C-alpha cells in the first residue's frame, strides 16, 4: 500500500492560499524550499493542508530523527505542560535540566569530567562554544573551514563559508576568524588524491600558523565532522584525528559542531565517535529536542567552568518542556537503537544510489555516513562542474510526486536525505523510487516506472 497519497496537485488550493498570506506577512528572506504547508505529521509522513500525504526525507533539516510526534516525546511534553512551562533555570531551577546535562555528559565522546548547559538553537550553541573557548585559552582567534555552516547570527555568519544567501550584504563580521580548506576529496583544494596526499589539508595548518595566524593566538578550531549545509562532505577517517593531534600540540581546543551530525544520524550517537576523536567542546541541537528548540554545549569540566557565574546562560535556555522532550528523545534512540537503524538506511540508500550512478554519470559522487547521505550532481564526470539546475528540478519533481527532500552544498548541486530514522523500509523504498524517477526524468527525458500512483 502506497504511503504517498496525492489528492491535489502540489501545491494545492489551500497551500496556495497560505502562500499568498505568507507573502503579505512574512519577510521574503525566510526561504521556502517547498510549497508544502503541513496539517499534521506522524513518523515519516507529512499530511498537508490539502489532504496530501508525503514521505519526509528532509526531517525538518535533521530535527526529527526519532520521527514526527514520537509517542514518548509527546507524552513527556504533555506531562511537563501539566506541571509548569517556565521559571528560568537561573531563577528557579528544575531537575530535568540537571538530568539532561548528566545524560549529555554521559553519552558524548570522552572519558573525562564534563559539564553541559543549554541554549535555544545551534547558532546559540556555536556562539557560546566560541565564547567559552576564548575565555578559557585567553586567545582571540578561531579557525573554521571552507564550505562550513555554523549559523546566521553575526558570529555564525563569520564562521559560515557560503556567501549567498547567508553573508552577502550583512558585513562587517566579527574579527579574528580564519578559514582553511576542508577535506573535500572530490574537490580537493590542493589538487591531490587520497590517500597518497597523506591528509595534506590537515598538515596545511602548520603553514597557516606561519603565514596567517600564530598558533599561540588560536583559541579553537571549529569543525563539522561531516559538513552539513556544505554538502554532506565526509572526510577520510584519518583527517579529524590528525587535526585533533595538531590542536593538542599547540594547546588549541577542538570544537565539534554536531548540530546536524548528532543524535544517531551518522550511525553513532555522535559523528565524532565514528572518527575516534574526543572533542574538547561538542555542540548539539536539531534532533536533541525531538522537535522542540534546544541546543547544548558540552565540554571538559575545566573548560566549561572557566567563565564565572552569570557569564553564560539565557532566559529560555533549557526550557523545562524542551528538556523533558530531549530526555525522552535520548531514551527513545537507545531503546530503538536508531544509530544502527541509520546505518541500515544508509546502506539501503547507497545500494540504490550506486545503481543510479552507473546509469547516470551526472551523479559525480555518493557520500555520507549512516543515515546522512547525499549525491553530488555535476554536468559531466570529466568537468565536475556543479549542476545546481538539475538539483532544483529533481527536488521539485519529488515534492510534486509526494517526497520531500533538500539540496545542499556551496553550489546548491547536492541532494541530501535527512529522513526520520523511524521510516519503514516500504516508505523509504517508495521515496527512493520517486527519486529514481526524478533522476530519469532529468537525465533521460522520460520517467521510469515507480509503482507510485499520483
């Protein structure tokens, strides 16, 4: 039985009406990647206001790892809402904040004493991680990476790589931010090949210390273990360990931005585990709250305790309902073993995507870890010129036929999947069949049979 049910064209009449109202009331800078307006959602299915049921491979940009309206998360929210909504942890504290901090200290990589505190978003977590790193080290500089994304706040934009639409026109940015190439092997900045390159992009740090910013001036390097908005770029297994070793040599902190890679998405609770590193500070958000806004900053105790009372925090950070939702989310991920599920889904995707690649050379690369997978579209395998137009066409084809997916990458030519990890095999296969049909339509001019009725 098909999970996709299309009763109208997408967008339908009610969605079009909402779009018109949106245009009159919401700034155009709030981007709409699809014209879909939700009525309700469950698991991996979204029902829109026109009664259409779509399979969700976007997951609210990686927020719904445990699924839409996870029963345990919803129950936890209801129980807390019956007690109280807000007191501000800095004014009248509550146990759920402490319990969640204890859980984060336990499940994040590193066998050492840790501390955790909570904010409202990934961008806030980035800001606070940098703030604490600078305070602890008494150093000003931060090193980040090309194709990185760390948010839309002033500091977040400075750390983010992509200029349009995130940065252009919003200058000036905070100072003492330095950018270096990431281990993007498909598009190596040094024109080298792995593994004969011996991870030259990590060794380049030493050159940066000599020619750009002194090592003793660098407080931290902030890195996504797998690039998120930058295109799901998955570095070689020895890149992050080598990077971390260089940091230790120079007394530089390593901040792992696991906002998108965290909570089972890459086949481990945190992608840092996949690479065998123990970051000095690890930040999380997105799926942490199970659908509610929540971000976390976890780090070595001596680092996190450096700022004095009142130096960190915020009115809404660690809201009691969000904390209870996060505790339920972590328990659900353990009970359902969703990291293992992410690996299984990733293997299922790659098996089909590799067949697509053999059929359509415009798929330049398939990459990812666990349930964080993507295909990079190019004009030809020889030129490797980004094919962003094809990505846009394919995403539109998919949502018009009942599958929500997203693009990514500095050139917008990468199609990524961030489906809820509770998606069934039947739902996933149905969604991938629509993607396959979209690829065939784009690159062959005719659709393959999907078995999906529209």
